[in-house]
C-alpha cells in the first residue's frame, strides 16, 4: 500500500494535468460545431447586412465583380433605381461607411466624405442603425439621412 501512496504522491501533478487535458479535449470535441461556426457568427454580428426590396429587379449579369454588377443596376442618373436596406454597424466612422460602400451606395470613404461636405453634413456623425433608402434617392440624400 505504501508503494501506491508514494507513486500517487510523486505523480499527483502529472495525473491532475492529464485529467485537465482530457477534459479540455472532450469539451472541444463535444462543441466542435459551435467552435467552427464562430467566425460566421462573428461576421454576422459585426458585418453588414444588405437586403433589397422584394419588388427589385433581379440582376442577371454575372460578369464582373458582385459589387460592380450591383452598382451598375443600383444607380441610374445618380439616383437609386430600387429600395435598399443597409445595416450600419457601430465602431469607427470608416468602418460604418464601409457598410454603405459594400452595399454599392458609395465607391469609397473619400467619395462619402465629399458628398457629406457638399450636403453640409459631418461624415463622422454616421449613425449605427438600419437604414432603408428609397428608390430615387441621391447620394446627398443618403448622406443627410445617415448623419441626421
């Protein structure tokens, strides 16, 4: 019996470490689906959600980039051709404007800042919320709405 006690006393730290390691491995294996889904969940929480109105015309042009194809059909005579809903996430102004750029409403932050300046708005005052821009809106209308 003394030999078993000495063995356990000498190897106690190693046994505890092995038990903790086994528990961590089992936990990781058990929750692997949640762990693998996390990047997608994080992207949804911090990214941009762009939707269009049900009455919008589908874009059948698959040539070129998605943003370019969306921009071509989104604007006509510097006015929106359809309703667009964009969720602007919080954070820095540059990150918030990126959601408008991703939706095809602006080409760059510099263009957004110039439109804001021309419309008498402060570009940094962009609000983090969901906006719906109606067909016929101009970039100046969008800039005034997101900074109001």
